[in-house]
C-alpha cells in the first residue's frame, strides 16, 4: 500500500556511463533501492547482453525489456512476449486455434511476435512478410537454429517458417499481425485483402490503416493497448511478486 513508483535518472551513478552506453556490471554500484528496470528502444539488445542471466524468451527474441533480481542475480526477461500473447490466449481459450499466421515486418518486434506465436502448438505455418528478404531469412534462420531451445521449453517446433515479399498475391490466413509502423497521413496497410483472415493484430496503439481495413472485412481486431498494459503487469510481477492495481493502468489511453 506504500509503494511509490519513481525513476532513477542519475547518469553518474546509474546504469549508464557518460556516453549513454551500458557500463560493465562490476563497475557499478547496484545498492540503490530498485527492484528492477524497464528497458526501451534502443537499449533492449544491450540489456540482454548486460544481464547475468537471461530467460528463454530473451534468447529467442534477442532483446530484453526488463531487468530484475532473481535470487540476487540480475536477470533479463522480455515481457513484451507475454503482453502480446495475452489477448490471443484469451481468444484461444474460447475459440478454435490458429493454423496459419502472417507477420508483417522482420525487425525486433517481429522476433518477439514469432516467439509468442510459437507457444501455439497447433500453428502449422508462419509467414514472415518483409521489405528486406535478407532480414526475414535471418529471423527465420535464428529460430530454426534454436530448435533445441524451443523443444526444451515446450514450444512449437513443427511450424513451417517461410518468407513472403511485401508485395505478393494475398491469401487467407487465420492470424495477421502487423509490426510495421503506419505513421502519417499517407500511411498504408501492408495488407489489402483481409478475406479469410480471422484475427487481425496491430502492435500500434491507435486504429491503423491495417486495422481499419481488417474491421471493414469483419475480422476480429486487436490493437497494441492490451499488449502495453499486459507487458507492464508482467514486469510488476517480476519486480514485486504482486499484481499491479488496476487503477494504475485502467485510464492510461484515455484522452
């Protein structure tokens, strides 16, 4: 009841050296009273390398958004994955599972999305649709090269991962996930025909052209608001072992 959130911003004695790069763990005083840290772009990859231990989600996603103490060990975790998966989990508890999915984009967010989707055991095919073929193939190779880790953690090792160019002949799929930003008045959806798409998911907080077109086609639509709240709730559990009070986030997106 006495929890007071605050930020630790002192660059001279904090996690950052003067040039804002991660400082070696041994050279820093971690006595200041915080349970952990929330990490954002562009430091998520550095945070993963900075920690003393990493969770399997960090290994697969290649990035960490959370640092926390686990039995005295500074541990990196990626709660973006749990945050993204939460709305899907709620949907799949009451509906048929997904057999096919298309991810638009092949950057860091797409890695987190694919990590989450491989928790769906019935998924047979995941297409990575991107502008740069080499980036998509690199992402696919990363997951194929971690088959043992996937199997160890009980994730889907049978799903086929395939590349799609950004411009292609569109086809039905159960789930379409967009990680490509759509900012500005001239933003366009990376998908145009949502026929045969059951669930459309965009990581952006607003209704994007992607979701607007999906809604017109009658798809179930999900924006990034729930993911944002759920990843923070997961962080709070790691830091405190408690559930964050709903009043802390219930009105976060209200104008």
